[in-house]
């Protein structure tokens, strides 16, 4: 690894669960030196297993140093302030006002380090009527409208299968940090960066919001059809051995699909000659497409449609995605030998910079792994002082 965009940037993170850790992991992959601070008994994500390292923790905390520190103790607060006093970035996703109660808020920390970029990820933001609502990905999806638009029209609201709030929030927080670092090069001053998961999720409702503005009675849940019911064909269709996703953006796509399924007689038929007209006949379009797919195997369908230039994709099961050759070649699936967990695949960096190398992936830290190195090497504490911190429950 010769060069990375954030080489020399020092990050301290209190990130926990998914939101903060993913933000800090992206920064570490881009070259930043990231030190993860956990309470002496570990961050909440570790509680998902009785012993050892939970796989989610291993997958989200690569390329970080790991230390423990009790921020509720006065000595712990002193050590934290020292660590942050010469850091470039602090990342935390505690609930609103937690850091203020600890006396470790931005105004306090910037007094010793005016160049600090203080990044706070929250559920609902620093202001507004929801600011103190408890925030986990499920509640963000519920309040943010994601559940209302997920599922089928005749069924209940359903959460997305992915942690959309946590990761959308983490990505936006990383973007805010990088932007603040750039601005600091101009002003010489740090600043407070805040990203709400609720805010970050809202723009993803673009298609259903478009349907809402066009028709107040638009159905909130559309299954696998277009969220605004404004595109046809657009659905997941059953094959003899699985499912395929097929959609058509242009009339050329529609004509190519008609040729493939043996319905050339409909080319030029005024009932289907525009996307709007096809979208008004969703059931008819879906029925003719699935009548063709249901008699064929998934991968054969994909090969035929790809050759014809029809946008499509197989609905892959999780075990297929976990071994996806494309993701492996792109460096998104990285197999490592973790000292505690063992063999595991961890995610890579989705961001590609032409002037930067992809990161070498180092295993996530075991709890307190780097206490001696950080407290001794960086803060200059002696072995006896570090041992005293352990005895006193500070680390």
C-alpha cells in the first residue's frame, strides 16, 4: 500500500453497533489512522455472542487500533481529552446529549483542539421534535416511511432486510467529515459535523414520494414493482428454479423483450406503445412476462435476456452473494484469518480513487488489544500506570 487519500489523518472513534463503526471503517480504508475506544466491558455489538468475537464486529472494525476506556470515570475523561487533543477527527454515535452529560462535548474538546472535526451520528438530529427519540435502525425505518413502502399492498408494513438507516447515516457522516477536512485546509479551523439517520433515509423515498405527489391515493406498498408504479415491466418474476428481476426503461427494451418471449405481435400495439400505457396495464404485462419465465431456469433466462439487451438480474440467495465472484474480484469480499474468530470474509472499500491504492485489510481489534501501545506509546504512561488503570477499572 503506497499511498492513500487520508494518510496522516488521526481519527478517534467511539462508534458503536453499525452507524459509527462503518463511518470509521471507511475512513480507515482511505488511509486514516483510526483508534476505536470501547468501554472496559466492550461496546454493545459484542453482546451478540457469549464468547469470542461477533461476526458483525469483525466485519465492521477492520484496520483499527482498539483500546478500552471508562468515560464515566474522571481519570478516563482526562485520558480521553489527551487522546483527542491532537486528533484530527472524533467520531461518535451516542444518543443526543450523552457527550454533554459526560463533559466531553464539542465545545469542551475544541478548547484544547480548535482544529478538531467532531462528527456526531444520531437517529433524529440535534433539533426537532424527534431529537430525543430512541433510535435503532428499526425505529428509523418505521418513522422514516421505509416500512410503509416495503412489502405488498395486501400485507402489513415490513422492514427492509438491510440496516438502511445505520449505513446511510454512516456514509453521509463520512462524507461530512471529508468535507470538513477539506474546509479546514482553507480556514484552519475544525467544526461540528452532524448527520441524522432519519434525514439520510428520507431522500431514498424518491419514487414513492413522486407517486404521492402525482396521486394522493397511490398505494404505499408495491411489492417488487416500481415504488411509484411508474415503470413497466418492472418486477421480480418466478422461474422454474428461482426468481429473476426484469425491467424495461425504454421502448427498445420492451420491443426486445417481446421478441424474446414470442410476442412480436404486440410491437406497435397502441395499448403498450409507451411506458405510461404499460404502467396502466401492470397486471397484463407481468402475466405475459411470467408466463415465459416460469417455464425456464433462472440462469438460462438471464443469459437470453442479457444477449437481447433487456435489463435483468438473477435474485441471488445470501449464500450466493457471500461467494460472489464479481465482488471478490472487485475486492469487496476479503477473506481473512481473525485471531479470535477464525476464517471470515469482511467487506472492502466501495470507494475507488484513481490515485489511491485499495487497503490491505487487517483484522478487527480484540477488546483492549492496543491498550499498552496507545496509552504507553502515544500518551507516555508507564507499565505500572497502565496496570493501575486496569485495577481501577479505567481501562
